[in-house]
C-alpha cells in the first residue's frame, strides 16, 4: 500500500485513475489508518521518517480529488 501513489519517479507508481471507486475508498481508509498509527507512534518517538506524514496526507488528497472528479463527471 505505502508507495502506491508516492511521487518517487524511480518507481512506476500507479495513478489514482487506475483504481476503481471501491478500491479508492479502501485506499483512503488504509492511508487514514496509517496516518493514525504514525501519530500514535510520534507520541512515543518511534517514527523514523517524519516526511511520511506529508506524503500520506497528499496521497489521501489525491484519492479524494479523484473520487470528487468522478462524481462530478457522472
């Protein structure tokens, strides 16, 4: 899951448009769970990569934007 939408150009990431609606909703839920887990780990200082917070938030935004665009065009 992690890295599916990351902007790392070395890998070949899947675009949000490649997923079906139910897959997008599932991914949003998984990313939100990951974000929650990272927040709880930050309290106990177990987070190694703080930049991951922004990446996950941007991935959630991309997925939600794709869902909204599809809904507007439907």
